[in-house]
């Protein structure tokens, strides 16, 4: 395997290639000790580098950075590519992005309590996520809030599996995934965002996310387009 030149894009695309190649095997290979195929775990594992590499090395690799963030920023992206990515991740609602899927993501927010555990979300939060309103709110949420929440949940293992009914029933087959992110500040430190999506929709999302990154990778500089259009060797 060759060294990537653009880790922020090529590592996610390489990971996505593994998803495409291995998914037919993973989703159909049962493990009795785990109650079935490890399809959800596989997708969560693959989503880590697919989300964190672009967010950490592109979205954070901008102006006014601390030395530690400059160190991992991606310096080889063109200005056009960086701008295209940041326009989507910083200045849109989720429903306006190229990787949005209608009615796939759901969102709820809650205030934690002393005995709160990711493995045991409050019943009223799980119930709120079943409502159509949760999908509407998610569609209109700022992409910046959504992608940072997804990145934080994956990076800090704040992920929980849900069954077909959106519940955390021990021993039940996994059907949905919830990503939990602490959203509080100094004045309100215990506020959490929860993003929920079905496993099948999450699998499709990874495809859309990879397609978007691939399009970014192929985006030429404006000067290159002008030079090609003005090439006198091309007959008209």
C-alpha cells in the first residue's frame, strides 16, 4: 500500500473501499457468542477514520490554529478544495449537504444527571427519538454541530446500539445506532446531543460521505480550468 498524499481524503476513501469489499461478508457471517453478525460494530469501526480524518485534518486545519492543530492540518489541499469542504461543514444545515438522507438522522437533547451512562439513555430521550419531529430537527440542525457531535462520539466511544424499537434492550438484535456528544459549556456543562440513525441508513450514509470526499478530491483549481479552456492545441 502506498503512502497517502492527502490523509484527510485518501484514508477515508481507502476505509470505504474496505466497507464495500467486506460488507457482504460481515453482514452475513453470524457469531453465536455475540448473537449474530457483527455488522453494526464493523460500521462503527470503519466510521472512525472516515469521519475523524476529514474533520481533524481539514475542518480544523484552518486559520488561527494552535501549534498542535497546525501539526495535523492538511497542507496539500488546494484553496478551492478547502473552501468547498468548509462551506459544507461550517455554513449549511444538514439537509443542505450532499450526504443528507431524508428522514435518516434523528436528534434529541437532554441534561445529564449523576447516574447517567451512555449505555443507559433516559427513557424520555429514546422516546423523543422515535417522533417525526426528531427527524425534522435533525434535518435543520447546523452541519457544524452534527459533524462535531459525530466526531466526538466516535473519538470518545460515546456510541450505543439500539434495537428495532429504538430501545437499549439487552440481548436484542441491533438495528439502530445512537451517537452521544457532550454539548455543554461552563455555565451548562451537562447538556448532551444525541443523533440516532438506523444501521442500514448509516451504511448508506458512509457511501454518500465517501462520494462527497471523492468529488472534492477531483475538484480542480480555477486556473487549471481556464488553462484547459484556453489551450490553443484544442480545436473548436
